[in-house]
C-alpha cells in the first residue's frame, strides 16, 4: 500500500500551486501528505555553520507557511527538512515512504531552460521510478 504524496515546497507561487494539487490528490486517494524542503550546500564554498543554520531556519519557516496554507483540509500532513539537493531528496523520501506520487511546481521555467540548467522537475523525471506530477506555474 502506498504511503502518501510527497510535495517539494520552497515557498514560491509555483510551490503553493503544487501544494494545492498535492492535497487534492491525497484527499482523492485517502493518503497523507509529506511536505519536504530540501537544500544542498556546495562543498566548493566550504561548509559554514551559520549558512547551514540559516538554511535550516528558512526551511522551518517555509514548512510552517505550507502548513498554514493547508490548514484543516481533512488530510494528514507532516513536514520534513532534508539536507540534500531537492531532486535526490524527494526521490529518497518517496522511496523511504513508498509514496504514490511526487508533486512539484515548475517555477515557470521553459522546458529548454529546465533541461539545460537542470531544474528539479526535470531531474525528478529522470531520477524517480514512481510518478512525478509537475504542476504548471499559476497564470
């Protein structure tokens, strides 16, 4: 049995749209929602403790915002911060939880831009062995 819907959330308008869709999918299938915030620190710049702490604080703030947006939407929701690049973090989390689907927003990127620059949705489509639902940017 599936263990829910994973949503990658960064606080952008696209992520908010994706969150709404993730909740709809979870409600339709009677699943829980895991809202994930992933971040990665490049080893090139070294590892600065203050920078890592700032990223954790930002993640905590974004996840609290996401919970407030969901409110009492009749689905079970929990949040997690994953210290890894967003796409691998979401894939690993989905595998660990045997998720039904991973949901992300497009951030409004054009397909070619995402392919060239390596957007999270583009990476997920190549890394994940489970369905990935990419929600378009709001109009």
